[in-house]
């Protein structure tokens, strides 16, 4: 195996799981690191009672055996959504959640699908009653006493600022104090789920074993990867320019990029971050909201975000590449079926249907693309024995 140059070794060190920094604090969630909240969040995550039809849970789309994704082009809850499920593994490191970054915390992200008519399809009044009936003791041990939800004239099941006309009308007929009481329970559901998700971290891969041995100057490093995988790795950090977006131990820069991915057939091009900026700024549950536990000074990502929607039309967040072979089809709406399709797309750099693509054609052969794919498969987590 030809030696790696010093700059290549440093690039490899930066991708190594051993370079993953300490988990960042989430000042917006005071129970983020509370084990009891995490246990409650894990139970809620798997509980289909938190849906309008009793059949959809967070785990429906975030399946552990698929790296907490679902293997579908576009997520399906009560109905099909317009985008692919992103993994929640390692998401505690990201300042922006979802493909368009329309949420700025794990707990705000967890709440989004619950009142979306296509996903869980419920409302916060319904969820408050599920907590009271099935999780009262666990909830009250963490967050304090629940209000008297038995008075259905004040707290009906179907209330919330949602698409359903009756639920919205019921919501608007409630007093502001009662709406706040229901919303507080709803927010705490999200914060509990986030406490659980903070513990979902990627495991080591063959690439990590290779880098660790290389950094320790151990001769066994040469046998960890095949020649094609090693060649693909050199391309990844070099000529193929993959680390422009997929860098760091999680193989994502958590920013937003326009890469000319074609729209889903029959649908208008997705504006992505072009809309996500306004959505996160106006979000009821963002870091600066009254439901956040953060001081305004703690909300630096939101206060200083790049407010240039026109320049970010068609831009999406690069997903992590860890366990990438497990999570196809690929791109924000599953437009590309295989890793080979993705690599050809980046080599050929087609024009964007919306926005301006950052891609430039790459002078790579089919054999080199095959080497890149071989390398990407070394990013699958190695099973614990």
C-alpha cells in the first residue's frame, strides 16, 4: 500500500470516529441529558398511540435495523410525504434538522411530524391525553404535575393548530392558559424524545479501524482495506472532492448545498433551504421561542443564520455517509436508486432544475466510480461480536 502523504493522513484523522468531539450541550432542552427523560422518550418513540390511526410511531420511519431510516424513497406515515426519512443517528451534532433545516433542535424536529397530517396526523390535545392515561407517573416525575385533563369541556382530545378544521376550531375556542397547558405537555414530549435520540451515536466501521491503525503506525493497517477500497478512499479525500460537503467524523458539514438533483417526476422542484430559512425563523418551537429553555444569547445558530433564501433555493443538507449502503434510495426524495447512480450524478454534474448547482463535472472513469463505491461500503458499522 503506497504511503499516505501528511495532508492525507490529517484528512483521514478528521474523518475518524475517534475525532468526534464531545456531545454539544442543548441549552434549549433542560432535560436533554436526563436519563429518566430519555427512557420516557424511548417509550414514546415506539408508541403508535401517538398517531391519529394508532399505527404510526417515530420508529415506523426511523427503524433501528436501517440506521433509523425506512428504506423508502419518501417517508410514509398516514400518507406519503414529499421527502426521504433522514437518520436521527448523530443528529445531536447538527444545528439544523430535516433536509431543509426548518428545525433547530432535536425536540423541535420531533414535534414536526406529530401534527403533520401526512405523518402522525394527530394533534397536541390528543397527545396530552395519551400522556395522562399511559405515562402519567413517568411524566410527572420529570416535569411535575399534569393539569386536570379529565375536564373535557376545557381539554378535548382533538385540539391543536393543525389542518383539521374541527381540531383547529376547538383550539381557538380554548383560553390562552389552557392552550399553553396543552402545548407545554406537547413540548415536553418532544424534549423527552430528543433526550432519547441524543444517545443514538454511530458505531465504528472498517474505515475507522484502518485510520486508527494508520495513526498508530501499525503494520496491520495495510490489511484492513482492499486495494480498491483504498483507491476509493484516496479519491474521496482528493480528486472526487467528496469532502467539500461530506467531511468530519459524521461525513457531513451540516450546511446546505445545491447539487442538481432532479425533481420527483410530476412534481415541482423542491425549494429546500430556500424555504427552510423562513420556516425555522418563524417556528413556534425554535431556540428563541418561549418554549425553549435557552437564553437568547445561547441561540447563536438561529440569531446569525445565513438569511439569504434566494441563494439557497434548491439546497439541501448533506446526510451522513456512515452506514450509507443501508439507507438507499438516495437524495432528498429518493430520486437515485443506488450508490452507483449517485456517483454517476456527481461525476456528470447535470444542471439544476432550480437554483444553481455547485457541481462541476469530474474526470473519473467507471472503474474509479466503482472504487469510490467500494470505499463507501467501508463506512458501514461493524457488528459487535
